[in-house]
C-alpha cells in the first residue's frame, strides 16, 4: 500500500480510505462463500453426508448473527479500531484451526469461530456513518459494497479452481493469506472514527430497546433481511442444485456463482449514483421489486419444466442487482433511526439479517433431500423477496405518517 500518503500510515486518529473499508468488508464476504464449490468434496473427505457439511454455512451465519449483537455495542464503547484489529487476529487463529481440523465435528467448531470476522461487515458500515451524514451514507455504502462485491464475485471461482487443483483446504489457505493482508492494511490505515461512548457494555446493550421499539427500524431490518434472505437461501441450496440437479463440477459452479455478484455490483453502482437523488426508501422499494421479479421468473421457468443451469444461475444476476440496490439503502435506513447508536444499530440490524439468513440457508438444505429438483429452493427465494416488498411499503407508510421523507 505504498500509494497511501505517508501522513496516514500508523496514524490511529485518521479515518480510513474507502479501499480499506472495502477490503475489510470483502474478507468477511469471502469467508462466507469461497469454499461453497468445495462442499461436496469436503463431505467426501470427512465421510459425512452433504447436509452435515452444509451446516458450515448455516452454523457460521447463526454465530455471526449472535456476534453482531455484541460487536456493535462493544465498538460504540471502545472504538472501531480496537474491535476490528482484535477480530481479525481471532479470525486468523480460527482459520488455522480449520486447516488442521481432523474430523467434521472439529471442522464445524473451527468454522463457527471464523464468524468473528463479521466485525468487518458490521463496522465498515458503522465507520461510513461515522464519516458522512445521512444524505450521503447510502451513497457511500453503495460504493463501498460495489467494490466489496468484486471479492465474493471471484471468491467461488477461485475456490472452485483451488478445490479441483489442490483440494478443499486450499480455499482456507487463501483465506488465511487474505486475512493477513487485510490485518496489515487495517493496522496501517484504519484510524479511529468514533469517540468512545463512556457507557459500560451492559449500559450500551441496554440501549437496544430504544431501537427495538421503532417501527421504522424493524421495517428497514425486515426489508434487508428478507431481500437478502433469498440470496442466503440460494447460498445454502445452489451447490446441491448445481452438483446433483445439473451435474456440474466445482469450477463450473464457482464461475456461475459469479453471476450473482456481477448483478450485485451493478446494483451497488446504481445505488451509489442515484440514492441521494431518488431517496433512500424509494431505492429500497426498487431493489426489492427487482429481486422479486427475478425470483418470479425462476419459478415460472421451473414450473414450465424449462430450467437449465444457465437459466437458473443467470436469473440470479437480476436477483443480485436487486439486492445491490436495496441493501445499501436499507442499511443506511437502519443507521439513520438513531445516529448516536450507529454501531449498536449496525450490529443489531446485521444480526437480524444474518440470523434470518442462517435459518433460510438451513431450511434450503432441508428442502433439498436426495432426488429433489430446484423448485423448492426457488419457491423459498420468491416467498422471502415478496416479504421484503411488504416490509419497505410498511416503512414508507410509517414515514409518511410521521412527515418524514419517504
């Protein structure tokens, strides 16, 4: 990172660059999806059913959700920099444990410990809110997540190639190297952006009712959770569909996974450019409608018996675009309800989002027993996206009743 101004290096008080925030969030996303093409080979390696290894997605998301409840208040209490660096160190230790795990059970335990990297996703959003006003937060989050989306876009591709060439462990070796690089970058560039609140951790967590009693907070959370829920369901079920329904290899699945991230990056660009002009709530509605349209198309094709791998994965590009428009604005909405509790709001909102994703990823595995087609997964994705439309319509109605921009 020699292009960083020398005055920024090792300065604990200077706000980070967008690149640092992008890569910090990106390593969190990479941890979630780089190994997905390897799930069948991991099951074969440990001699367990596919459903057992699929728990590495659902359990990871579940623990990530629980950690986010604590990460936000801790960062409001002690500052963003200390929490980020501590979480990265623990992530590196957990990744080494994954590589050394002798059994499926120990692998799953170490995999759950990797969930501490959720701090990267939570705090990258909170740091944006620390740095800019409400009017610009959605736009900046859009640009940060647009860059971040490049990481998960190539993650499954890299994971698929590494799996076929070197085995599934190579994906986690890549994660270890990426984690080391991001830790170094954050140590050099991530200055503190939040003044510690002075409240104890218990007092900080006690602020949660001030958020949980807000209808707007719940509306934004549900819009984000349900819109991205179709993506989490897809993460849980698509490796099975690609392998068992369409007979694809790990590299092919990894390449097709990239289509969703391409759409997500396009949606993020649109959000970054037009959120201030169109308005936060309207952008969330546009994003949820796009996602619902894509899922409706998937179900229609499935019911017609015309589904193939390129249609299945191709239409998820549109789903990704909808998520790319919706999520930066929904997350900005979550942070805008109580700006003085931005870290707490980001953590709690992320916990609701990821917790719902964990449940949907697990449900996708249950709905896809041996011999199943893609149809149960597609129906689940459509149901969650319809719910996201209803949630943001509720927010818009509430905003108008309060006389707020909507």
